């Protein structure tokens, strides 16, 4: 039997850029539990160096092809890249369907690019619960930039703003509901808008529509209007301009202090999310004997849901609360 590595040794290997250690650590993260938590506790002080770029947009907009092109641009500039492709969950295995990994297959041959497909496993917003931990591991392993491609699920894509420093929202011409979906919520999270497949008919109108919407949208004081760029990712056209826009955005974040504010918001959202999961698991623990009778009282209208929730929380061990 192959011995299981010590978390401390794994962290040391990660810091040295070991691809094998990164792959093993990501498996631990996806499995969850105390081992994964121990690993993150050890690795977390070594993070905070990578530029995390979220790529989101509607299904069929070419997000995977765009990530592939951006990764190639990063490699041409001497960068060591991490890619987290959050795929839909397989209804049979519970794992990632791996569609994005297949579309980026040629990148997998490059040792300077590490791609990991992760299943959503029911997570809302197009992100896996383990994605933030995976970002930490790639960061600690020296991957910079780290691209996080979300599942294309429309309006719930705003969750990526809670994990990335820069967010690219991808649209394509010819999808009638695409701009409407952006108008409904995704518009506000974009730091850069990309109209992919810009060689299609209607691309100019899509670009114009986006720019008009951005001009009419309320802007925070001191905020700039996000650029709207045209790309044909399959032919890597427009990718250099997109790379330059992302680099300029990072420089702006640093110069204005917004990078630290974004990091604080990411940490806040992440901690609250973990606390919510810890409490939810503790309350739903099948070993508890009081949950069933309490819920039965709610069903009989003898106790309100709010009162029942407070009663459950009050009975949790102090270590959990």
C-alpha cells in the first residue's frame, strides 16, 4: 500500500512547484474533511500572490476556448498558469463531466499549465464549494495567473465575483437572451466584457448594445466603465488586447487600493460560507435525536421555523458555534 503523505511534506512540495503534490492536494480538497482543512490551514499563509481571473458567461459563449487562448498568451509571457474549470456534476458519479478539460486538451501537454476540472456538486452560482481552496493550492504552488471558468448557468454567475480579482463576462452575437441575461445581474460584476465569436453577423450590434447599457448603468464613484472587447478566441484574435486589459485592471486595483478591498470581501464571503456549512452540517447531523421532534412541532404549527432554528443553534456544542 502506498503511504499517504504528511500534509506538512505536501505543503513543502507545493511550495517547490510540484505538479504531483498539487494534483494530490486538489484531490484532498475535493474529498473534504479534516485532512483538507489541515492542508488549507498550513498552506494559507503562503497564498495571496496570484492574480485570480474569473471567466463567466452564458452557455455556448466559448468560455473554455477563451481560457485556452488566454493561457497560451500567459505562457508566451513566461507565466506559469493554473486553470480551474468548474464543470456540471455527473448524475452518475458525482464528479465533473470534464467537458472543459477535453476542450483544453492540448494545454495539458504543457508543464507550465495545470488544469483541474471540478464538479459543482449542487453549488449555486456556477462555482464549486472547493474552488476557493483549489485557488489557494494553485497560488501556493506558484501558479499565476489562475483562471476560474464557471459553469454557464446564466444569472447565477455573479458568484464568481466573490472569488476573483478580475471578472471577464463573455457574450456572443446571435443569442437573443444573452444581453438580457447580462442586464439582469451579471452586468455589474464585469471588469472586462468580451464579445467572443466576433466574426459572426451581429457582433457590432452586440458590442454597441453592451456599451450603451454600460453608459446607462449607475457607476460607483471613482469607478471606470469596463472595456468591451471583440475576440475570436478560436483563432486567438483579440487575445493580446484582452490580456493587456486584464494587466491594466490589476495595475489599477493595486494603485487605488481596491485589490486589498476585494481580497477583504472575498475573505468575508468565504468565511461566512464556511460557517454556514459547518452549522448546517451540525444541525442536520443524523446522530442528533432532537431534530425530528422539533421539526414535527413546526409541521404541526406549534413552533415557528425561526424559533425552531434558534432552538437548534442553542443546543450546538460551543466548539461548533
